[in-house]
């Protein structure tokens, strides 16, 4: 028996001894099904990027939720999102903390082509957009102030537009960093910029820079390098997950101007990704992983987030996020600091379980697809049915609900905490920065309603938008 399996065996024996002791005192606990759900692969390596929202993986490991399911998991930080995705596809990693757009883009063949699925959404919200101190000083001239003398939030991108226009008139380019072409950050940043009349640029079949016709030049910067890249003056701002916005505040090099919660209330952020091949070959293992992650997210949001300080302590370790406790805690414990000293309550900055956060909604996948189409990553018009079919190939609520049912039957979760009767689509919403309604059942109508971006059968050829 390997040392890893020996560790699991010792834990299980301990649980059996504890159960026997409880029974002797007249209490009979509900029997776990971990032993009856025979996993096909019990030693797993999972990848992550050093961001706060990798925390469900760390908690599932540190709190023994993986071991409860008969899994011994090694968590391994990855250099960047491309390396992470490639290693999942090749099987070097069994699964990973992923950008929500990654499984979708891989499955439709934008970038790397592979069928990647997600049975589990890891969180809601969690991102911010930061600009340099110099840009912020100029933006403030166009932002109304409250009676407390502080800027009124949410800060609209329209306050940034005159700053960019002035730079353009001086022959200067305005540059911003985002973490990956199919990241939530890219789409959120583009959404915010476009809502303020700033064109973030198109992609085309022959130009994947995403900078065609752009007023703001967006490019990829790995998350941990964002603050130093800003400080060096290479970029004027960035959109990233925590703790890298709060790091700019602590270093005194930049100001977070808006959170993704303010751009789109309770937007989906990261997912847990595995290949379709892995799920088909290891169906019980996929369920066991999903069960453990659900429990981790339940723990993170339990009792009014009272476990968050402990979670922050765990992920501040160098093997996880490796940032200072105070930096991570600034957002994870329900507050967010904009300018230095301007700390505001944002209780839902990080959401891991409430609001059905872990359920993989088809409508979330459809939203990402609409943004890929809007900016030319999907170069040609697609019918509404294509969006629905693609979402169902990638997002797997059937696996999620099967895992959830097991947890309920085991007495580890409450039935009312899961959306059993949903058809996979959230109710239409207009709780976003530009108040444009989004209905996942009508993707083309939504795309056409947005002021900037491709519409109908338009395509990008060279530097021009053609068609209609």
C-alpha cells in the first residue's frame, strides 16, 4: 500500500472508530457512501493559478473532503492559464481550477481544440479593475463625489474615455492587462469599457490580438505579475482576480476603480474543468471530486462567512496563493479597498455557495459565448440553437445534481440548497453596469442589443467590419 493510500486508510479507520463510539452513546450517524462509490482513480493531481478563488480546492484538501471521498489529491500551481489547460488536455493534470471560458473555448476550437467539461462552478464575482495612480488622478475629474467626499460608485468607464481621448490626441496608446483571451476578466473589462463608449477591439480569423479598431489595447499579463507590470509603466491598468487588485492598494501603485460585482451582479467566475474523456473513463471519480468541492464551498459560506479568516490563513501559505494574510483578507472577509483608506463593505465580493453559486448554469456558458461572438472570437453568426447545444456539451448540471443528491442522502447537505427543478437557465437579468437585459435563451437578440460589437451576420475582415 502506498503512503498516500495508507493515509486514507488511517483516516477511514478513525472515522469508523468515532462512529462506533457515537453509536455506543445512543447516536447513530448517517452512513457515508464514500466506500460504496468506488472511484476508478484515487490518486489525482489538480492544477490551479495563484488566485484567491482557488480556495475551494485548498479547503477540500485541508479539511479532508477529498479523503472522505476516497481521493488523495495533490494540488500544483501552474505557470499560466495556457500551461494549465494544456496539461489537463494531455492528462498531466487530472483536472483544474479554470477560467469559465476555457472549457467553452477549447470545445468550440478557439485556441486549443479539445472537449473539456465542467460539472462544477467554483464561485461568483471576485475580480476587480485597477488603474495606475496617474490615470486615476485624471479619471477623478470626471467622477461625481458623494457627501463624504469620496467617489460615487460604481465608477463608469465614461470617466475613463476623456483620459484615453486625450492620450490618443497626444499620440499615446492606452494599454491594459487581462489574464487570458477567454477569461472572464477579458470579457468583463471589455463590457465595462464598451458601456462607457470605449472600443476594446475586435478579433478576426487572421488576427487574434483582439486590438482591431481598439481605443484601449488589451493584452495578456499573468495575474501575479500585474502589480509589477503596472508599476513599471508597461500597462496603465488591469483586470484581475484577487489578491492582485488589493496588492496594488497595499503597494500604493494603483487604484481599483470597479469590481465585477458592479459590472454584472453575481456573475460566474471560475469553474472546475476536466476532459470529457476523463469523466467518461472515471465517472465515479468525477462525482467524488464534485462532492468534495461542493462541501468545500458549503464550508466557505457557512455561518455568515465565519470560516473565511481560517480560509485566508490557509491560502496565504506559499504552496497556495502565497500573499500576505492582510491582502487576501481585504476582499475575502467581505470588504474591498478602493483608494487607500476607502474601504467599503462588499459582502458578496467572493461567493462560493449561496445563490446556487456552484451549479453550472447553461445560461452562464451562453453569456461567455455571446461575448466571444461580440468581439469576433466566434467569427461568424450562429443560430440561437447552436448556443444552447454548445452550452450543454460543456456544462454538466446532470453530474452536479447527481453528486448533490448523494450528499443530501448522506446527510452532508440540505435538499433546499440545490436548484433541483431548474432547466439550467437563470431568470433574465439587467443587473449590470449598462442595464441591458440578458436572457440566455435569446443570445442573438442580446448581442444585437449591445451598442458596441459585432451584430447579426457581421464579420471582421482585415481592419473592417463587413456584412450585416
